[in-house]
C-alpha cells in the first residue's frame, strides 16, 4: 500500500512539471520575438483576439437558447 500511495503522489508533481515545461516552450520564443515593437503589437493583438474569441465561444455555449 505504501508503494501505491507513493506512486499516486507522483502524478500531481508530473502534471505541474509538464505544465510548466509546456508554458516555457510556448512563451520563451514569443518573448524573444517581442523585442521588435511591431511584432510585440501583433502578439498583443493575437492574444486579445484569442481571449475575446474564447470568451464569445464559451458564452455562446453556456447561454441557453431562447424558447419559442
């Protein structure tokens, strides 16, 4: 039973390490490219556009359809 609990406690650590590695591999190249002002503006625009799209899609999914 001790080995089972030790194995179960490894999964959250793996998830955190995987998530941090993924974020690092995504944001490190973006940070390197953001030194150019035009590229930085484009990256900010893409981020805002993606957030707005996600918000609108989730709002449309959650909102109930009107009853006829």
